[in-house]
């Protein structure tokens, strides 16, 4: 009998979080991520965990801050407009150096936008979203299996670096059903001596706070935090290379668009076009080094995105504008077709780029 | 194909109800019956009967679906035309109910009429490869929640156990024991075992009441 089960991406995130030891979830329904909350509502009572539907996204993220302060694993999830509401709390989590996992199953924007899939929260998740100098680790799954495995990874990285990890998915990833193995392997436990667990009159009080009365101290704190971010950029970059060995055109895409791009690349390869793909799995830290190395071999890059061109800026920075970067995009909830990507590959291969 | 006038497909979220409902309606229509299919899903705005609109309409099946299905908004609205199914009993009807108890609430408002006419079957679609209906106990739990939500009782079971594209004939055979146990525990017959049409030849003769499914394509 198959050990795999058939799951929606949203359900895979929820179950993987539970397997990773997350027994506290706070959320608020919004399409297309509602299944995360619905799944948690069913499962948490059965394992003695907490599922709480808050009265708003703002409330939910502040509940996350509360549980994170105690050192317990905690998660919230939402979709684009809801994540905007959570932005203040995410900044506070960063300011307090608290680990937590925040899931964004993106939909079309700006504003209320629409319920169809999108990748236009790339800036929001990788560049901040909330106020102040801070980073989130941002993981971009491209299959239901990765929705599960990267959620486990997100908890691990959040604890390891005491900061927010985000899952940056989209409506398609959340809604699609695929076979998935829920064997998450050994879950690493991290010491959290800073956690608010009660002194029992045996130690000094721990304080979780993001307010610094002396600017000198706040400056030091910021510098320290960026040392940590530097280590993450050094050690935690994840990406997939696809047919890059002899590639002259390099497609860059993450999440659902990387799957569309793969189909187009296979088609182009069948016609003799030397094209490959670098798929960032961590969109922060961004896979700068592998892209810069590719810039020495390839004549052009194509960013396939469901946004007006957000990741493309990071690609241009990573390759230091050595080669032209072209955009192939659909927005508003539309998904690029393999035919559209193939046409762009052919166009760039014939007319674009420079060696 | 012998069928009651109204056939309802309910079950756990993502168990395959919409796919089966569409295939079932096409089968009824192929037998020459006048058929309507109604989309009562108020839970999932994405995978809807409406995705098969072209195929259904071309086959001469009347599609009753919310104008908001598969659109860019999530409005859990029911079309007024659904009443034409309970009011007009000269037509065969297939009703695609939303997942879980949350989806079944929408059926409740038609329950009295359906029970009064008493010419319906209500199928519980089960899939043992879904994590929340992995065993008999959890499946019975979902069934009881649905029945309570819509004030109607299931009359039969449809075994649609699959793990998507990776499903093998053996996976289906492995699910027969589970389906039998659900059948025994509820006293309800297994009316159909539904499989991707690609597996049909492999399983023909090995499984009773086997029905091939042509999988619906998601339109953007």
C-alpha cells in the first residue's frame, strides 16, 4: 500500500507544521489559504494543540508573538491582503528576535485584488513588508511535497536563527493536489534560554522586547542582527539547477512558474535550444553566487514571474548587470502558459543577449 | 444505468466529488435521459463543475452553477435555478455538494423537498489516501458530520481511493478492504468504485461496479 497520501498544498503545510512540533496556530480565513486554518481546526484539538481563529490578522500575528516568546513553535498563515495586515507584527517579531513561521499563499493584488494565484508579494516578503531594518528567511515551494518539506525546514531555520521564516506560496500551490510523503525525519530541538517560561525563582527575568531607550544600544542590536543575516546568506541558500551545464539562456523562476518554465525548457531543448533554469528555493537569502557564475557562461536571462517584475531586480543585482535580463510575466491571477514562455525563450535565444 | 431521479455526491474535502459528479451526469445523459447538474459547492471557489461547462453543455446537460464559480472572487452563493431541480421532477439531476460538513450545510435547504419526493440517492465519496479519512473511524466521523449538517442520510458509498497521478491498480485494490469495512460499519452498499480511465482495463473484472473517470481539466 502506498505510504503517500493525496493532499492539497495548504493541507500539506498544516500537517507538516504539526509534524515539525508546531502545536499552536493562530489564523484568520482568507481565500486561497483557508484550508490551512480548516485543517488545523480539525487536527489541533486531537493532539492537544491550540487552534484559534482570531478576530483579525492583526490579532493573530500578535498571538504568534505571545507564543513565540515562550519558545514554543508557532505558525500563522494568510494570503496577500492578510499578510499586509500582519506586517506590523512581523516587524515586532524581527525586533524581538523571535522565531515563528508565517505562510503567505499569494493572490492577485494590490488591494483586495482577486483570489487567483500571484507572485506579486515578492518585494513584501524579501525586502521587508513591515518597518525597520530586518530580513525574513523566505522559502518558495514548487510542489505539494515541498510545501511539506519546506515548512519543516522553515521551523528549523526560524529556531536556528531566532527569526521569522516565511513560506511564499501562491494560490495554485495551495489548491493543487499531489501525492506527498509526510515522513519529515528527525526534528531538531533548539535551546532557547531567552524564552519566557517562568523564573521559578531560579534565574533572572527574561525580557522579550523591541524597544531600546538608548539609540546606541539599538544601533548595536541592528548591527548584530545583520551579522546574523550575513551568516544566513553564506550558509542557507537553496536552489535547483535544471539543464544548466551547457545552457546559453538561463531562465530564473520560483514556485509555480518554475513548473511552467520547466515544460517550456523541455520543449525548447527538443528543438535544440540550449536553455536551462536556476530555481531559487530560498528567495531570501537569494542565490546570488550561482547566478553570477551563470552570467559568465550564459548570454541572457529570462525571469518568469507572476508579477510586474520583482525578482528580476534581484537577478540583475546578482549578475551585476553583466548580461541582459528579460521579463516573461502574467499578472492579476493569470498564469503564464508553457507556450508563452517557450516563445520568449526562442525570441531571446535568436535576438537577445550578448556573449 | 439504473439511477434514482436525484443523485447527490457529498464527502470529505478533496475526495473527488466534482469529477465523479460530472462523469456520472455524462453517463446518465449517454443513456438518453434528460439531465441537469447543479454545483452546490460553497466551500471551494476553484475546482468547479463549471470547469466542464463546454463538455456538459455539448452533451446536452443543463448546468446550474453560480456566476461566481471559477471567477476572481470568492462568493459562496447558490444559484436560484437549483430549485428547478427539486421543483421539476421530470428531469434527472446530479448535485455536487461542497466538501465536509461546511459544504453540506448548503444542501440542507433542499433536504425537505428531496426527502418528500423520496427518489434520491446520496453518495458518500471516500478516499483512503486522504490524510483525514485514512481509516474507517475517521471516515465515519466525517460522514456523521455531513449528515448532521444537511439533515440527510447517506444511502450508498462511492470508493474513489486514489493518490492522484501516481495511483496504481494495486493502490485501488489495497483500498477495497477499507471500503468494505466502511460499508459494513454503516450498512450502506458500495455502489461504485471509481478509477482514472487509464486504470480501468487493468482493474476490469477484479472490482465490482467499476466506473472509469475522465478527469476534468482545470480551466484558467
